[in-house]
C-alpha cells in the first residue's frame, strides 16, 4: 500500500491558489457533504468546536474518497494532541497561536518523527494504514504539512523569523484574534486590521512562504488573494447555515 499523497502540500509548493472552507460542525455525514462541494481543502477545526478525536477520525474517513484535502486544527500547540491527530490520518496540521520562531520550531518537531522531531512512534495506526504502508515511519515526514497561525499584534514583528524556521510549510493570519489584540474585538473589518493582515501576507510571501487567511468578506478576500494568499478559506459551514436559515425565516415571516 502506498503512502497517501498530500496534494495540498504539493499545491503550496507549486504556488497554486487553493480555495478552502472552514468546518466547525461535527459529524462524518457533514464532513462528507462538505468534501463533495468542490473546495480544494477543508479545515476541520477542533480549537473552536466540540469535536473529539473519534469524531475527527470519522470525518477524515468520510472525506478521504473525495478530491478535497482535509486539514485539521488542534486546540493548541500540544505535542500529545498533534501526535494523536497525525496517527488518525491527518496529514496537514494548522497550529494556532504561534507566537515566536521557537514555538514554530516546536510545532515542526511535533509533526516529525525522530531524528528530526519528537512525534511518538506507533506501528499500527490509521496513518500507516494499520501497518500496511512500507517504511511509513521513515517516509511520513515528506507528506506531512505544517501550517502555523500568527494571530496577535505582538507576533507580527516575528513573521520573518517564523518563516525562516525549516519545516514550516505555510503561515496563516487569523484576522479575528488579530483584531482583538489590536483593540478592535469583533471587528476584523476595521481598516487598521485589514491593513495589518495584507501587510503580513505580503511579508510572508516575501519571506518565501505560502500565506493563508480566513474571511467572510468577499471583497477583502479578493484583496488578500491579490496580496498573495495561496490557501484562502472563503467561508465557515456554520455561518453559511445560519445565513441561509435567517434569510429564509425573514422571507417567510415578512
């Protein structure tokens, strides 16, 4: 059995724009429905959702037959949590709230097997197809993709240092937390926040790394893509559901 190819990581390396969607609603059926919508990638978010490990595994399994690549965001830079997500088959990890090059380096170690990292070794996991992939432990690092999230004003000056960490495959800017840290909580559309995000995207690209973002503002997404984002999340499943439901209620109650 062959080691699964990480098409998302290959796309980043090739400089291809990849459009994604944020997935916060738990459930394998929901994950399968999202995987069939035509996005290049979907982010299964455990940081701001009620998803547990078993649910994430079921969602990865449900999405696997489709062309959409499933990424996973752990709750934090937690070596044990990241290890377990990798063991259940996640190949791309987005680590939130990375504040420095040292934390980025620790994230690299978390996703890599020794001697290049500290990922715990297990022989029979879903990631290795339960031991059926030859030399999985020696080859897995090549297909694991690490994204780190910069999301505070205090971390913006550290972008170049974070980008210089070997093993970081992309840097994601989180507008919501950045807005709060800049004194504009709940207002990622504030002009100062938008300017900071676009400047960060350009600096990431100038440092030689792919940049990513999530926004529900189509006009700003267009600006972000023009500035250089290569993995661009254009909406959140829960937000889509609520917009549709509220519009429907408003229409029929008018």
